[in-house]
């Protein structure tokens, strides 16, 4: 089975190429590392707990606010159906707050970014291996590994063939700000810089 890695910096057009490869006549299965990175930090996971332990003492808004709960109902026995569920419900990570903490060129942000990557990347690698095995068992002849940080995370060892997607820095910045309008220009530049120059990859 051929493993084809699709990579490049953010907002360079990887999603467009991924869509093309997953659509007829190619119809190739896609393993999206970004989706897996979100999955492995869902509330209750090991990576989620480690992120909370490391970052919450210095990042007060690390977790999203608790969403309003629907009105509780009372059973015939007089007990509440929700059983105080709102008190124990885990709150998702505030990705915007975490991004402000790790993106940038200062030594402290670079250190925090390395720490976060050391928590998330092993969990993502495990999920990628599971997905590759599943597609192999199903008889896929080729699988596309959509991995933005292919070289940074050491995941290039999975793929003998790499397809690098690139565009001009100006186009990349414009695409990123159009996709994520909540980012300031400096925040967008910090995120682009954090992934390294496409030419270097």
C-alpha cells in the first residue's frame, strides 16, 4: 500500500488538494492529522489532562466557558435526571487562548509550543498508525496522509512519497486572515512563522 504524504504550511491550499484526491476519479482515503489532533485533546483524554496540568496555572482562559444546561427534570422519585451533571461536565479547550500562548517567536512561546507538541504529537502518531492499519485491512492501494507538520513532528518516516503544497507568503497570509477573521495581522504572521518557511521544507 502506497502512503502519500500531503504537507505544506497552513493556508497554502492543502485542503483544496486533499479534496481533489479524495474525490472521483481518485477517491483516495485521507488521514487528516489536524482532525486527529483535535480528537486526541477532547475532554477526558490523556493529552487533554496533560495540557490542563501544564498550561492551566498560567492560562486562566484555557477552557471554554460552560454552556448553559437545559432545565433539569424531576423523576417520580423526586431526583434530578441530570444528577448534578453540570458540575462534572468537562469543558473543551479554548483553542484561541492556547494559540495565543504558543504562537510567536519569543523563547517562552517556542518552549510552550515544544511542550504542547510533545503532548499532542505522540497521540496523533498512534491514531495515524491505527488508521493506516484499518485502510490496509480494507484493501486500499493508496492512502493520503494530510500532515501540515510532517517534518517538524518526524512523521515523514511514514511516507516514501511527499507532495508539498506552497504559495507566495502574501497569498498565504491573505488566505489565513480570510479563513480566520478573528486573528489580528500579527497573530496571523506568528502562526505562519511558527510552522517555518515552506521553502525550507
